[in-house]
């Protein structure tokens, strides 16, 4: 008598579904573990929530490219109604704190001692030459801070142009250089009508905050596991390297987005920087940059097994380049060609351009699309590199 045994199999579809279910269970467990770790770790909350507020307040209120209440000496060598009217234009300006003098020597002494930043000399023949259209002024500036000197020079030119325009409106004579007379120059600033440096600086501050949060938090994740010896417990489980990286990325990604929301609200309601572009474009670009920052942090954290070394490498590779070479403070076109080439591999360069365009100019797609594609490519490359380094580490 023969016995026939029937063995039931689920087939490939059932096996695949069961593997996917187990993968989701492992991933859910990793996400829950990392989320609890974030909640239990006060430093993560401090870096993700409190640090953005501190940085945005410090940089937003403490860092400014505007110069106001400039101490300046106005030397009137020979008093006259015209010279007094010109000096009054400096006194009525909010940019200057003028000191009226009648000789050049004490003004030079004040400039040497640092009590004034510039000298405007109204010569003794000013009124006489004004009638012939050949009036001239002398401006002496402290050049130790070249940037401030250029700003002060522009402010002085503006004050003189205002006074000249008043002369032109009164039908009086004009200065030879044409700042007053029948032809007047009217200027208009696009994207920053208030001529406020915060409009330029605050989007760059968002870049710094997102760089610090995304990269610094994740840079110490894997290194902390190595130092505490808890990564070995994960190595003996069926969890794969990609699942470990994904489980550690998602909680910090959400924490970084919380920091971005705080920065965006501060820019809009605290510093009153206009948002002329789409909120969804701003949010999408920020998500891409957050993924890039997280990828850099994970790559460093996967390759380095010390939290101290990982944090130092992250600051050197992300925060300092974002501060100096992203266009946040300094015009990239004024840098040497070799340095400009280096900036093309820095993700902060593209995020700064995106934020400044969306905040101040609107949805300029010729800027948004190329920069967003570069950030997406960087995020993909960093994700693959982190997984490759992690796989090698696990082996």
C-alpha cells in the first residue's frame, strides 16, 4: 500500500508578501526605537527645536549689513546758507550722527582716534562754485572696514543727491556732476524695496539652521550606537543595513522639518521677510535639502565610530562651507575661480539660491528647477553612499 503525501505551499506571491510584512515589522520597530530615543534624549530636542530659535534670533537681530547712526564729521570751512542746508541733509538722515566742525584738522584727529568713520568737507568756495555749476565736496572715509566704507559712501551720495534734488525743485542752479538740475535719477530696488539687509540674510540663516540640525543630529547617530555597543545587538538581528539607515533617518527628518517650520514662521512674522513664491515650493525645496543634510550626517556617522570626531567632521564639511561659501554672506562672483569651483559641490549654494528666489523674487522656475534637480541628485548619491559604507561596516 502506497501513501501519498500532499505538501501545501504558498507560492512566490505568498512568500513575497510574508517577506514584505516582516520587513515592515522590522522597519516599524526601528522607527519606534529611534523615535523613543529622540524623545528621551534632551540634546536632540534642544538641537532640533531650541537651537533654531536661538540661531535665528542671534543672527537675525545681531547680524546686519545695514549701517545706521554713522558718526561722521561735517566740516564747513565757510558758513553759508547752502552749506548749512547741505549739512542739514546729514542731520535729518537716520543713517548719520553728524558732528559739525569748521576746520579739517580736528576732524582728522577724530577720524584717527576712531570717534568718526568719515569726513565730509564743504570747502570755503562751495557757495561761489555752486553758482557756476562747479561745486565740489570731499569725502574721506576710514578704509579699515572696506565693506562699511562702501556702504557709508553710498549713504553720503544719497544725502547729497537728496539735497541736490531739493535745489532742482526750487529752480536753483545745479552741481556739475548732474546730481541736481533738470535731469534727476530715480532708482528702484527690485525684490528688496525697503533696502533691508534682513531680506537677504534671513533666507541664508534658514540654510545654516537646516544644515546644523540635519547634519549634526544624524552625524552622531551611528557613532553613538558604536560607542554604546548597541549596534552589535542590531547586527545579530535580521535587520538589513538599509532598514537601519531608514529607521534612523525618518525621526530626524521630521525633527528637522519642525525646525524649518520655526524658521519660516520667524522669517514671516518676526522679521517680516516677504514670501513672494509658493509655500509648497519652499517646503519641497527644504525637504530636498533636509535629505541632503541627513545624508551627509549619516555618511559621516557610518564611517566614523566616535561622536566627537563625527561632530567635528560634520561642522567642517557642512556648517563652515554653508556659512562662508554658499553666497549667504559673500558674493560668489567676487571669489577666486578655484574657490568658485569648490562651491558647485556644496548643497548649501543651491539651497541659498532657492530660498532667496522663493522668498524675495517668487517662483522663478529657471532657478528653482535646476537647483532642485541638483539637490535631488545629491540626496540620491548620499543615500547610496551611506548604504554602501554601512554595508562594509556591517561586514
